[in-house]
C-alpha cells in the first residue's frame, strides 16, 4: 500500500494535469468576458477566460483520509501540509478543507474545480471517501 505522501503526490499530479487540460481549452476558446471600468466611461480594460473563483475539497472529519493525514503528517501552524506545501489540510468551521496547490496558480474557476475533481477521483481510487468539492466565485 502506498504511503499517504505518495498518494498525495499522485493527487497533486492528477490535479495539475486536469487543470492544464481545462486551461488549454479555455485558451483555445478565447476570452469569455470583457472587463469594463464603470468609472472611466465604461472603457474595456481587459478580458477573462472564465469567472474568477476558487475551489477546495471538503472532508468529513470522521473520514479515513483525515485520520490518515492526522496520524502520519506533522501538524504545524494550524495545518497539515505535504511536500513543498503542494497541499494543505486545515480544520474549518464545520469540516476539514483540503487545498491542492498546483504549479498553475490560476484564478479561473473552471480550472480550480477541474483540479479538485481530479484530486477527488484519485483519492477515491485509493478508497478514501467523505470528500466533495466546494467552490466559490470571487
């Protein structure tokens, strides 16, 4: 059985690949939105590939993944984190949150959601459950 560090490295790799695929699709399609400055005669000041937004993974505190991370990963600065802080788990108000930090560092919501969905698929392939995507528009 793979260690939790190896599983999480695979999670980050799958999330990165999914995010790159969605980003490439967005770039090939072109901008979906224009940004206007209402204080300057509604002048167009830029474009966006998608709405700005983020996504994280919500974890049931009783889930196997939370227990394995808490048992095997040191707790520092109010969080558990992986190699080079490629992922972070922290205790939220109602549940735990898992943030996957890919090399893309994009603000397009669809990229962030795709990364989380790929991460969840990889985690479920290893038998972890009690996991769902949370997303928001900035």
